């Protein structure tokens, strides 16, 4: 074989190999596995973050009650076509309760009640989710959730937004004052 022909074939192949390696990066399989695990963990962290945030604490409480009544109706009538999606939405609203309450002038003792109630409702939602998966739904699981959301409704007078209480002009001047 002619030497110039040999180099003519080798150099383009070598250049292509280097180009591909440079574009994809050199990773050992351990690095690739660790990277995939990190990415999966990152996605898992975000999977707990609710996708829809109600505007106010009161709006979240109302939405939770509506969702609970809807779920109760579905369970009682055996129409569980979207039960898991409905439960996921319910969990989203419950997740937001402490943060929404914290965005208001709610006193700490009442906020602690919101936090504790939210945790309790999320535990009950986990039980309900297990029932959905097993196909053995009991209507008795909804009344304790409704009782807890009634407690949350009793806390809505404490959830006064600064914007509602003071008005937009006063909120911005209050926020700009040094403490």
C-alpha cells in the first residue's frame, strides 16, 4: 500500500474519533453512573415540589375542601377514573399551605397549627394513595381530612396578606424601610 494513501485514510479517521470524543466527553462508566444518579436525585427533589400554587392561604384551603369533596363523591360512586390525578392535585395544595400561611401576617402559634395539620393531611393522603393502588378504597378516610381542613378554615382570619391589610403603596414603602 502506498504510504500517502495510508496516511490519507488514517488521519481523517483519527480526526473524526477525536472530534466525537471531544463532543461527547470522556466519561468512565462509573462517572456516567454517578452522573445519572445525581440527575435522578435532582429530578426526585423537584418531583416533591408542587406544580400549581394557589394565590392565597384561603384559596388553597377552599381548593383542598373542593378536591376532598370531589374525591369523596368519586369514591362513593365508584367513578375513580382520575382518582390518582385528583389525589396528586390535593397533595399539591396541601404542600403549599405552610408556605402560603407564612406569606401572611399569621402569628406563629397559628402557623404551627397549619404546619402540623398539613403534615397530618399528607400522611392521610399517603394512606389514601395506598388504597388507590390496592383497589380497596374506603370512604372513611375522607372525613378525617375534611375535619382537618375545617380546622385550617378556622385559621384563615389569621392569614391576612400584607397587601390586603396595607395596600400596595404601603407594602412597598414598608418593605423598603430598614429594620
